[in-house]
């Protein structure tokens, strides 16, 4: 599915639509400053969670033991990934957002959505959404 959005409100509506289809796990792929953390903020808003921040320097943010927000940008190898016990963490949460989703073959199954956002200009984004194993 391909979308164009021009506002936070449109992103919020898209997140609501995805949640209404029972999607809970998201691979967030796109350029720097394109809106990865904003997507997670909108998801959290629907779950009544606030104060979302980027996990760039902490690797992980856990919100109320309900939403797990990872950033794999600084993970450089599959072994480093495995040493962080990420797979155990992912299974314990209802909702998961992963920015820079490296090594997805180790954890992402049919329940995950891959979301790629391209920044067209300061306000406009093109969003492509794919299920890893079948068409939406």
C-alpha cells in the first residue's frame, strides 16, 4: 500500500487504520529525519502512552511494558545483535517499533509490517507499507 501524507493528523489516521487491522509490530525504514519516531509517537498516543523519545543513544525505550521501541542503527553485526538479547525482549511486548531494522530475518514473521517513509519535502511524506509475507 502506498500513501502520501502532509500532516501529523494524516499520520495519526494512518496509524489508527493499521491498529484497526490488528497490526502491532512495525519495522520502520526511512531516511534520517523522515519521521520514524513520530510514527511511534502516534502509535503510542493510540495506546494512551506519552513522552515518547528517540532511542538512538539508548538502543531501547520501554513504555509501560506495553510498547517496545528499538533503534538498531548502531548495531553493526548479527553477533552484536544476538548478544543484546533482543529476541527475548521482542516476544514479551504487545507492540513493537524498530527503527533501522537490521537482521529482521531473525525475528520478523508474518505479523510484522515494514513501513518505509520517504521525505518528499518539509511537510510531505510518501509511505509504503508491506507485510513481510503477504499482500495487505
